[in-house]
């Protein structure tokens, strides 16, 4: 009885713990406007109120200059890095992937990204990473994890680096309608939150063409139908125009990269309400660092070709009204630099506030998590970041985050 009373006392004390953040400026992600002199009251992991009136009591009050919702990157590879491309990838075990992920998750969180969608990892290492972070044993962002991406034999998401006698295929390889349905179900069995599918060729793969479609329209429809029936969304790696169109017509929720999108594909995405997730900052980083990191020759020309057209095409799609969510392909450039892509979106023609919305309310909508994250509102998780400068005036402020709270827990505070 005594132990029960102690447990109830501790639970009551924890519930009563109130943190108040006083924001000199607060970005309202839903409206795109900036509010001044706001008080955010947090109990446990949730926001309970936001107003211009100071609360009468608090256990802890924190004064912050420029407050934003925790940022969201819907295309990461936390278990990878930009220093093991090509044949160097063969030296990385699944265990090493998971350990790399632990380091990269902390870096990503401290950069202000409190939620990510991880689209592809070997051996379900991102599932293990997600579960370990959720247990509280590791610091890291909230992860919507895919496990191994689905791909055709010999395609972008297969392993084409070893000769025939090794008989090696990537974890997610499946050909034909029955096989892709089985693979979707297998990924879900082992914990996938989202299904990743490689609908076109890619850059970081040997022997394929980024503009060539890989899965057929019928296979993509089967993948989307099974995933949706089982409560999972689908993301399609799709550089080429045909793959973009087929992914959207198949009912897939987002097309990643979209490097060769044109007016026809734009019209299809707008008709179907499909999200586009451009990943263009990586090209800038790669052009500056290709020689330094020893980028493999087998991928070099493809990287140059895609980089030459992607900015222009995705900027046109974005300004044509295609729904856009923020994703960066982190791991093709070093983790923690994710926010640099926001400046690219502003360069394309978005206002800083619109760019921030791609990484907050839009990204939350794509994930299906709008009731939980994406804006600072009562009832939502207390995912809050702060910067010295006002990001709605200078978007590069997001590249220097000084305060990070995820679910009511402070992971970084340079204002102490």
C-alpha cells in the first residue's frame, strides 16, 4: 500500500510539472505569421496553452528570442553517411549502420529536426534505431521508419556491386505483383511505419538510368493498395518523368527527388494531390565536395546530369502549386546540415515563411501526423526550437539552432 501511494505521488508530481516558454517572437506555422510576446505552457510532453498572457504559475520559465515548431525532414537516411559510396558501402555491416544511426540521430536532433521520415536502411536498422530512441535510451528525432526499400532486380535499390557468383540481392528486392505485395507485408511485419519504393533509376547505383522507370504502373498500384489497406503511406523514389506520373497515378503519397518533373507531371501531381519532396541541397554539397570525398566515377556523370536540371525543374513545380514537403536525402551530405535546403526553397521563389511551412505543417500533413506535430498549438507534442535571428526574415537562421525541445524534454539550450 505504501509503494502504491509513492507511485501515485510521483505520478501526480510529474503531471503537475509545468514549463513555460516565453517567446519574444513565435512562428505560427499554420498561418505563416509571426506572433509576439507569447507564452507556451507545457505539461509533460504536450503543449496545453499558447497565449499573450503570462501564466500565474510555472515550475520552470524559459525566455527565448525566436521560437519555431520543431522542424521535420521527410527524407533521411540516418544509418548512412557521405563517405561510403560505391564499393566502400560493402564494408558497412547492418550492425555498423545501426551504430552510425545512433550518432547521426543525435546530430540531427541537435540541428533542430525533432521528427524525420527515414526512407531506406539495411537489415531494418532504422527500425531498431527508432525503437531505441522511443525507449529513451538514445537521443534522436521521432522517426517514421521504412526499413529496406522495395526495388526491382538490378534496379536502384538492389546491390549491383558484386559479381554474379556472390548471388547478392538487397533486402527489399521484389519483382511482380505477388512479390511486391509480399515484400510490403514483410516490411510491415518487421515494424515499418512507411513503405519506400524505388520507382525509377537513381544516381548512387551502378548500371541504371535515373530517367528510366523501374516498377510498372501495375506493380506500383499493388504496392500502394496493400500499404494503404494496412495503414501505411508510401514514398516513391522517382527522378524520371514517367516514374513520377506512374507513382502519382498509383496513389502513392509522395514522389521523392522529382528531378525531371515537367508540366505534364506537374498537372498529374496537382490533380491527385501527391506531395513532391525535392532533395536539391545535396547537389550543392556534392559539387563542392566530390573530389574531397573521392566520389566514385561510376556515379559521377549521373550526379552531374541530375544536378544540372533538378533545381530548375523542381523550382518550376513548386511555384506551379505542387504540394511540397521538406526532405533532404541526408546521408548524401553530412547529417546536421538539413536546414541548408530551406535557403534553396527561398531562392526558388518561396517566402521564408512558406519555406518553413514545408518543414512544419506540410511535412506533418504528409506523414499523417498533423494532430501531433508541425505547429505550436494546445494538444500537440512540445516540439520547439529557437534561433537568435528571425527565420521569417532570414531563413539561414535555421542553420544555427540554439534551443531544441522534443516532447517536452530539452536536448539543447545555449541560452542558459
